[in-house]
C-alpha cells in the first residue's frame, strides 16, 4: 500500500513479530483462524490430518504481528503464537499526494 505521508516517529517504531504454531491433530478445519487473520498469514492446506480435516498452514510467517487473534478464536486450542521479538518497520517510501489514486 502506498501512503502519501508517514508518521514523524516511523523510524523509532518497532513492529512486534510472532511465530505461529499449529497443532494439526487438534484442528477440525473450521477456518476461523484463516478467515480472521488481519495479515493473511494463514491459508487452509490441501492435506488432511488423521481425523480427515484440513488444518491451516502458514504462508508467510514473517507477516505475523503477534496479535493472537487466531489463538483466541480457535475453538479447539489447536493454534498459538509465540513472541518472535521486535523488528524495525518495513521500508515504505512516501509519495506525493498528487500521485496517490483514490
């Protein structure tokens, strides 16, 4: 996404990162974690667990911001997030307001 302005303290903000852990044998494939992940880190896998359900899999683990929403919504306690530390923010180049479409 392109923004035409940036916060003044952007270089000082540290982004939290999480490490998503999935216990595949507990999962019943409801998809709540995939549906409500704000960063789109999870997708439903094509493989099945021993119960015949499709558990989620991680697409891009570096995108997780440790919000814990997946663990909060999981009815089977099949997913949790570990603290991955703090990382500097991604590089986003500001553009002029006239260049932004919208």
